[in-house]
């Protein structure tokens, strides 16, 4: 009886061993298929990201090319203006003409600076900072002279301030003088 059971037990063990081996092989194939699927999904995702990056890079290159083209166009315009400026300089080759241009440029800068200081003085006055406005008013007189600011300079009439600057300066002087009259 033991002999009959033994082969039956061995048969069962063999059958159990085959079943275990079959499940083990099926499990390995399942894991392999899962890994292949994960690898495929990762590859597809990476391909999409690469495509997006390539698209962005192409757009940036297009923008860079456009900027480079604009810079080249601007450089050509600058070169053309430089040629035109040199032609004008050559036509104004005399020292007197160059001196007049420099004087006019200096006068324009002086007038711009005076107008800026006047605007600041009016701003201080609107903020009730009469002392600050007076300081700026006096700095204009010390820098440019009262006659030049009022456009009444007889020595060099070409250096007088414009009528607008002179009118603003005169009105500021009158406004600053008003509080002194009220105190008396």
C-alpha cells in the first residue's frame, strides 16, 4: 500500500511541481509584458516631450533670427545715417559752422535743464515747499543769470531762454515774492 501511495504522492508532487512551474513561467511572462508596456509608455511620453522641446527651440530660433534681422536692418540704417551725417559735417567743414552747431546744442541743453529745474520748482511750490522752490529759483539765477532767464540779455541775445521758459521763470519769481508782500 505504501508503494501505491508513493507513486501517487510522487504523481501529485510532480503535478504540483508542474503547476507551480507553470504559474511561475506565466508570472515571469506577465512581469516581462508589464515591463515592456511601461517601457513603451515611457518612450511615447519622452517622444512627446522631445517633440515639444524641438517645437519650442524652433520658435526661439525663429525669434532670434527675426531679432538678428532687425538688428542688421537697424545697423544698415545707422550706417546710412552715419554716411549722411558725415556728408553734412563735410559740408559744414568750417570752424565757425561747427562752433555754431556746438553753441546751439549747448544752448538747447541749457534750456532743457532750466525747464527741468523750473518744473521741479513749480512742483515744490505745489507741495507747499516754498523754501525748496526758492532754492531752485536761486540756483537758476546763479547758473544762467537773471537776464538770460528772463530773455533780456543784451550781451548775447542768442543765448536767451525761450519765451516759454522766460514766462515760467518770471511767474515763479512773482509767486515766490507774494508771501513776502503779505508779511509786510
